[in-house]
C-alpha cells in the first residue's frame, strides 16, 4: 500500500534513505551512553579503584553522544521533511491531473468539502508516514532489535525476561487496532458529511437569511458537527484504554528483568555484571521502542487516507485520445445514447441530430434529461451506451482540448476566477488582445454594469465572482463565448438570471454568437425558442418528438402540453401584474 506513495518520491527516495541512515546513527549514539554508564557501574560494584581520567573520559563520551544525537537526528529529520514535502507536492500535482481527467460527476458526488479535505488534510497527513514513520520509525525499531540481540549474546535468560513486557503490549496494540478499524469508516464518513455541510452552510447563508431558514439550516449544521463529535469520542473511548495499556507496558522492559534477574543472580544462574548490563540495555531500548510503536498507532489512519486517495486516483478517466478534430462538418449526432447517475439510468436510448448552421432546442419538464445531454456533448461524462459524434467523429476519439476548441458552453451556473473581469473574459481565447476582449464584453451587453464599477473591466471578480450578480456573471460568460467564437454553441438556460429589462439586449447578443453556428439551446421559456430550426421534446429520458414549433403543436401532445403551460404562466404573470396595479 505504502509503495504507491513512495512512487511519488521520485529522486527524493535517496533522500529518505539518507535520512534513515542519519536517524539510525542518532538512535545508536543515544543508546551508547547506557553502555558507558555500565562501564562506570561495574568497577563500583567490584569495589575497584577508578581514576578521575577514567570517569571524565566516559562522561565526556556521554556528552559527545548527546551532541551527536542532536546533530544526527536534526539533520535526518531535515532530510526526511525535505523529501516528504516534495513528495506531497508530487501527490497534489498528480491528483490535480487525475481530477482534470475524471468525469465531472465523480467530483461533484464527493462534494467540495471532501475534495478540499483530500487535497489538504489527507495528503498533509501522509507527511507523518514519509517524514517520520518510515525513516524515524525504522531507525527506532532497528536499534532496539540490535540491542535485544546483544542481550541474548550476553545472557539469554535475562534477555528473555526483558522481552516479557512485549507480548501484553503487542496484544493491547492489536486490540486497539481491531477496535479502531471497525469504527474508522463511520468516523471518516462523518467527517466528510461535516465538511460538506459546513461548506453548504456558509455558501448558502444569504439564502438562509433571506428566507428566514436559520433554524432548519443550523439544525443540519449542528447535527453534522455533533454526529462527527460522537463518532470521534466513541472511537477514542474504544482506543484509549488499550492505548494507555500498551504505552505503560511496552517500554517497561525492566519490569520482569529487575526482580526475576536479581533472583537468578542470588541463585547463581546469572552474574551481577550481566544483570547490570542487561538492565542498562533495557533502559536504553525503552524510549526508541515506544517511539517506533507510536508511529505504528497512526499507520491505520494514514493507510485509510492512502486508500481513499488511491480509490480516487484509480477511478476510470474520461475516454479520450490525443487525436485532432477530423469531422467532416459540425453536425451533432446523438445515437442511442444511454446514461446513468450511479445505478439510475436517466437517458434511455436518445437519438437526435443537429444540422450544421441550425438551432436545435431541447425542451421538457425538469428532470427529463435536457441538461444531461448538453453535459454529455461537452464530455463532462462518458455515455453508458451509444455514441455522440461531431461531423461523424466520436467525441471520445479526440482530446478534451480539441473538443473544447469546437464548443462554447454557456450554462446557467457560471464561475469566475479571482482575477480581473478582463482576464476572466480572456479565458475564452488566451491570445486575444485587450481590444478584442473589450469588444466581446460590449457585444455581451456588459457595459451597463462595468460602468458602475470603480475599475471597470479591470475590477477583480473576487472568489467565485461574488462581486457580481448572477445575471452579470452570465453576461461575462457570454462574453467569453463571443470571444472564443467556436463553431458549436451550447446554451443551457443562458438567460436564467437576466432581468426582463436586459433580456432583449441579451437575446441580441446571443443572436450574434449563434450566427452561422451549430447551436444546442436549452430553455424553459418556450416562447424564446419557438423560431428554432428544430425542437426536440424530452420526456423521462426519451425523445417524445422532434420538429418545428408548428409541427410539434399539431403532432406532439407532450409539446402542446408544455406550450399551453408556458402560455398559462405568461398570462398569470400579466394578470398578477394588473391585479397589483
């Protein structure tokens, strides 16, 4: 499992090896003073005279060992952290690359909070593995093993006594792992729900306030946090007793050696010098052994997060190639298209065509599959069955970059980056001049709100474009599409947030964008698409009929029903207005 993470160390794998060697040397010189202390104790027990020089040399050596320990350990940790953070950088870059290739639905299902946690918190936690558990844990485990071997060479009976504290400590640790792992899934699921709820609560605060839904929204917010708290405390309550037990027992290697070893010496089965040496070595291995074990206690959590990362990074990417566009023209063809969100199929064999240079409108009730078809065309997802082609070329047989060059997609949900509005529009065509960007903004009717901004088109959009209203963000996205000038235009409720006062101007701007293009438009207001070259009616993921407005009125009951409903809502709006007047 951890080998997957080590693949991202690159050239820094050597740095991790070097760090391990320095830490190994550090632990060794930290254990060495106990042997020097033994050399001071033995002459005293034998009532031998020792010179001041003998004592000073040992004391000086102990001080030197402590200094070397600090130098070796600090340098080893410095190297391990350098390797760790370069590896984390590689992991994040690789994860970002994988996310770009994944179907957008996979990312949306996880939620912003989960993806943020994965990018920041989960990857940061892998630092424990790379900077500590591997190099430091290996060093702190290797030296105690070597010391235990030395004990057995000294006196196997006393060495065996020093090992008696390990079985109960290891059993306690195993019990902690088993109990902890059984609740880990629930704990991390609760954390993911809490993260997503917090993001939703903050992002939706304005709506909550406007519609006076503070109580309901806060209850969900509070419930997710309490749920996370309860799972965390339950998990810790299970683990803490076992953790306390192994932390108390494992380092006490002298627990049995001192009393039982003294009895062996009194009975003549072992010698006093050997007992002193084994006791000194027992005291020496306690601290590094506990340090190594402490990393093992964290490994299940790190392992769980690595599994989550691996699961995301092993998700099948969108099917695409590096081939350029080779279609005959820009005719769009949906051929027996099927698509599922999870286990629920929402499109059931949809077939329709949009001829080059014409407008095709997709209409239908909410949930009929209109926006799903548009998103499949721009390859946000792979189809579950059938195919989508442009000019006879399957969109899966070209790269996303190539496909995006052919299509301008304007949806009702638009995102602006934290840069100037000028640069946000320039995303449509990065090599465009300032004059071309300004012309596109003017064509998209952006002038009416740019004039009121202090810095005009050079105003910063702020995070997510919160500097602007929904309708203003849509006009910026429309300006992008005008600047891009792609041969295919997809408009998914492009005027959803436009006020009636500016709708006529926006329709004029849209008419400019779609001139001579292959256009797919999704609209709930049927009056806005009545003049479309082709109208396709969707019902429950199937095509109920295709044709012109007049053809559908006479031959498609579903369309006639939608049209009458749209006329009724328009009449209601007028009568309501008169009533208020």
